C-alpha cells in the first residue's frame, strides 16, 4: 500500500529530527492495517510504542501511563495530534520542556452547527490542552480562530496547513482506472474521496448527483473510501437505489491508488459538513482536475470561488448539482480552473510542512533552555 500523506508527514518529520541526532518515538494507539507503513520508521531508528488511546479527555490511567513513559525516555518534545488532553496533562506533570498540539479539525459544535451550553461553554478539554502546550498548530486559519474564540491562547496559536505529497500527485500521467471499471471515454467521471461517515456528506452528493444525472446521462460518480459507519453506508445505498442510480454510482471502497483514480476523473467534489483543510482537496488540485467543495471549515482558504475551484453552501444539494453541471458544460473554464488550482500548492507540500513544524520544535526548545 502507498503511504498516506499523514504517515508520510510523520516519517519525514522524524527523518528531519534524526538529522539533528535526536532520538525519536512514535506513539500509536494500535497497529496500522498495513504493517509496511511501520518499516520506514524503524529504518531511521525510530522506536514504536503502543499506548491505549485515552478513554475520555480526563483519563487518569492515560495520564499516569503517559507520565511514566515520558519520564522514562526523558522526553524533550511531545507533539500530540488527535488524542491530546490526557497525554498533555501527563507531559506537563512530567516536566517535558516543549509540548505541541496539532488541531486537525473543527470542533464538534462547528460540525453540528450548534453552540455549547451550560458547562460545555467552559470548553474544559480545549482550555486545559491550551494551558498545557507551548504551541497549537491549527490546520487552517479558521480552526485556529475557533480555538482563540473558545478558550483564548492567541499567542500560542499558529496555522500549519495539511501536508500533501504534492509532487507525487502532480507527476501522475496515466491511469488504468477507467479500463478497470469499464468507463467509456465519453463518461463524465465525478469522484469523491473520504469515508462512509455522516460528516463527509456523501448522502448530499447522491442527492446532487441524481439531479446531475438527469442533465448529464453519461455521468458516473465514484465514491472512494472505507465503510467506517455501517449505518451511514446503508443510508447512502438506500438513496442510490431510490434514485435508480445503481448503474451510475460506483463504490470503490478503500484504495491505495488515489492519484490514479483522481487522474481518471473529470471532476472532484467534497460535500463535507466540516473539514479542517482536507488533503484530498489539495491532492485533486495537484493532479489537475477541477474541484467543487463545501464553503465550510478551511476549504474557502484553499478555494477562491470561481477562480481555482467552486464552493457551495453546506448541505445544499441543489447548488452542488448546479455547480457540477456548470463546470461540466464549460470545458474551457475547466482548464482555466485547473491551471489556477495548481498555483500556490507548494504551501501544502511535505517539505514545507516538515520545515515549518521542525522550526517550531527548534525555536521552542531553544527558548526553553
């Protein structure tokens, strides 16, 4: 399996740290499905440690477990991603000099379009995480702004955009995916990449595609991603059947050849209800296909509507359908959007990400001494 951008970013960052002669540990809650992802880390001298994921934001066992670990390895820099509050409390208690948190998504309140009420307004988990860390690396400007508005810590928050292997996606020239799925040259192939989970909005994609199919009979929709939620998967399947789209919607499941799938497609859509800054969107732009995404989260920071892609209002299937039909009907516009989309992608490159994060490590470590 080809390493995902997430795993590649971890590896490249550890390689950069290894160049400084630093010892590196990668703490995982479970083994990855593809064991080959671990091998490159071991080759650069990184030690893999498996720790159970915290059971809630304030897990005393997690705090104790991580405290003992960090003290035993005499940790100097502790960088948390998804699981953060309990491990960072442990790092604070263990006296780790440099502590960072990467905020990779918007809060659940943003995702659900709700406001915290009662004791929720304290945002206790985020507040304590912010107190524990020296730097908060927000995946988008909006994600960082949300932290500041909810719990403060303005001086600790900075934006570090999602890392993507831009060069790999730009370099894709050929694809056999159309042949694999018996797609004709005349078929208009629309693709969505993500997971079968509610937040990805694939039910909205089906509603929109039903309208598109009436206007563009040769349109095909590819859904690429794991069946993470069985309930949501069944909801999507039911919609496909109700619309009579079973011959026009192809479910690919989890795939390792995302660049080739994107190259075989004519249009990329991202109907998510919320995103930080999705790697899939940047990858599609790098491959060179026009993109339509929800005007939510960090996506407006990537797409300027009508210039390097199109945005539509969250959960508005009619508007999504209109944008798809418009882009499909204007091939000259598609080329212009693709050209504009490839400009400025260097800010999302793996090299940029690694050097940016490493500079935070180095500066914070220097200032702690």
